[in-house]
C-alpha cells in the first residue's frame, strides 16, 4: 500500500535513506551521508513524501518537490520486488513530467530510470561530492 508520509515514519524513512545512500554511492565517503542526516531529517517532513508499506513495514519511499523527484529509496531487502517501480507509478499518476538527478557512477539506478522511460537531458558536477550527476526526465 502506498500512502502519505506521517511524522511517525521519520525514523524508519531516515534509516532507509542513510543505508540506501551508503550502499548505492560507495564512491562517496560514508561520512558525507551521516553529516547530512540531521538536515535531511529536518527537511523531509516538509516535502511531499509517499511511502510503500507492506505488512506494517516501510519498504521504500519517494520524495517529490513538484515535478522533481528529490529521492527514491528502497530498503535493501526489498530491492528487485517492484517497490521503486510502484512508487514511480504513483508519482506518474499526478504528474505529466518528472525530473531527477542521479550520480552517473550509480549505474544500477541509471539503468532503472532508463527502463522506466527516463532520458538523460544533461550532466553536471555535484559541487559537494565532486561526482558527475545526470539530469534525467520522463514525460507522459
């Protein structure tokens, strides 16, 4: 079931955020994510966030800022089960266009977004990590 984020979800969602970032971005020092944890924890409840819950457990979430996908994160043990695809489909129901940024080095995520119909529009360097980010877009 996909539902809106509730304040009681914060701890679980932030744990997924931290673990998923550290696992997917092994080319970024782990301290980078820990150092941003408090800021993201403070800002996340202000965003449009939807969680996918199964059996009372949150398996993943998507954060949106208008048409921009600020983040799509899936718990490690839930990957490959359609959680990310379901969360994107949920966002597509209310948006005719979605954009996002993903690190080029995160080849698994880039391939996932391409399978989901996103196309690379441009690339830039993330000043905070020095990594190349791809700007990707999906249109209905």
